[in-house]
C-alpha cells in the first residue's frame, strides 16, 4: 500500500508513523521542501521509521493509493490542497481528511470527485489512540468506505462509522459534557469540584474542564460556534464564560490560565484539595433513594427522620425547596458521593453521612441534577440523538467514547444501566428547573422510557 500524508504537525507525523509501522510505503509533504524536511526530522526523532519526503503534493499523490490531509483546520486551506491533489491526475486515489469538524461532503464536492473523498479522523496521539472515526459523505462510494475501514483495521485501530454530521461522534456526544461543566462554573461550582466529581464518580482520567484547558478553550469555542451554525439549534450555543476567557487570552494550560490558574499549581492538586476523605464512624444512617421529589417522597423522609439520622440520596432539584430540617442531602455513586453544601439555601453538608458510608466526597450546590447526573444525562441524551438521526449506531457511539475519550462506560451503556425513565425524568427536571432548550429530551428517549414502563 502507498500512502501520502500532507501536514506534518503532531497529527500528520503520527499518522505517517502508524502507516509506516504497518508496512505501507509512506510519502510525506508540507507547505514547502524546508518545512517537509523539518517534519521528517521530527518524525525520526521519535524513532527510526521508513518515510520518504516528497518535493511536492503532486509527487506525493501521483502513485499513492491513499492521500491523507492533516493540515490546518481551515476550509480554504483544505480546498487549496485538494486542488493540488486533483491536479496530480491520479484518478484511482482515495482522499481522506483528518478533519475533526468540517463537512466531508463539502470537501468532496470541492475536490470534484466526491465518491473518492472520505473522513479518517485519528485521535491524538495517533501512535497510541486506538480509535479512528470513518466519516462517509453523502456521495462517498461504499467501496471507499469499506477500504478505509480495512486500512484502519490494518493499523491495529478500531474503526467506527459516522455519517457526515458536525463534530462526528466523539466531539458531538461530549459537547454537553463540556457545556454543562462550564455552566456549573457560571452557577457557582468551582472547576476543581466539577472535575473531581467526574473523576471520582465516573472514573474519567481527566475532568472535562481540565481537558478543555489542555486542548485549548479557543479550539473548543471554535467547534462550538461551528456546531451552532451547522445545527441551528440553541442547545449548541457556546457558553459566554468561555468566550470571555478566550477574549482575555486565558485559553488554557498553554496560556498559563483558563479554568485553572496554572501559576497556583496543577489541576489535580486543586482537585485533591476539594475531595474530603471519610473519617471513621460507627454512626447509623438511613438513606432515602429517589429520583423525584414528590409530596409522598417528602412525607416518607419526614417519617424516617423521626426514627433517626436520615439523608436523601437524590439529584432531583426539588429538594432545594422541600428538604426537611435536619435531613442530609447526598448523591451516592458507589464509593464516591456528592454532598450538598449550600449556605445560600441553608443546607448544611452531611459529612457524617459520608463518614458513615465510608465514601470520599465533594461539596456541591443545590442545583438540579447536581453535577454527575446532570452531565451523564445530557450526554446520554446527545448520544441517543446521534443514533436517532442515523449518524451512528449505538454500538459505535459507545465504542467511540470508550476508545476516543477513555470513558469507562459508554453513554448508551450508562443509559441502559440506569434506565430510560430515570434519564428522561432527570432531563425534564433540568428543563423545568432552568427553562433551557438544552435539556430537550430526544424523542427516541421518550419512546424508550414509555416502552420500558409497558
């Protein structure tokens, strides 16, 4: 197999390396011979590998089976490159874009042979990440799709198939995870608490705000604006706080400040400070687990409170107004808990409950969904929307999030574990509590919840 790679930034260099290590003959090219030579030298710095610098795009494309572009994420730049590839005259060439958000269909039309244009979205770093999103344009030849999947599999990667839709699978499904995390900060929850809750309760390696700082808030803002423009749906509108941070130049870790101030230490240090470890306790506590806050729930909790120490285990926002005096409010996630600590609502933290249960905890405000359920329910809803509209299968969505983001559980696996009725109830409570169309449930979720009740 003969492969050409254009664009020798970290992604292009990594893609060239994985193809060469798989036995392909790889030609590399950048904007000019000097830049190509520098990129070649950087590839070799990471270890010997057989890649060949090309003098021009035409030379790289002429005898290739596959041409992968990994240049700057600007549509005009990609169009100019496609013109040069087309001019090479290789009618059998498959052209793949490593774009993370641009339309494959539009790139294919610009190329002049849309049947032979496809998306192959690798994840950073390509040498380690196992996932490749294969994006089929509306006019991409099915045989080209099959070949792209086979090529990815030949690299030892796992390929997931996605229709040409803004942000594809991973970036699309993670969008509410990032949005809600940012909104929680605007509503008074410290970034370290959000991230510590996600890592402690869900087992993510990085919290969402820490990850946004790492990748760059300006990058996230740009993709958010693309999503809003392409979908025309207010649920995808960017969060104003992030726009303010970007305008101020505080774009994340590379800038020294974003959602975290890196002069004060690393995010994990800030997160460790907000996590409370349990103290030894022989106290007895009754937990009242509920997804709702009905008059019947409140009455049941009052009855239990007459018998001893009791805490509500729930993320239902209604408890902010109806929690009986002396009752604790927690949300338990296995060996980790969110403990509601809200001086404004005059809800004291139930640390004794966490101690009695022997769980680590973080303090959270009395907001609908608290932190963890709010993030997971909105992400599951987005994943189900992707399936509903035919962008990807549920199996590929789960695979993509587990392999592309290292999430221990895919969003639709989570949905299956907790049940569609609970997720639907949570989203409706968020919609009622905030009055925001972000929380509009997918109709597929409504139907699933109805079916599970019958």
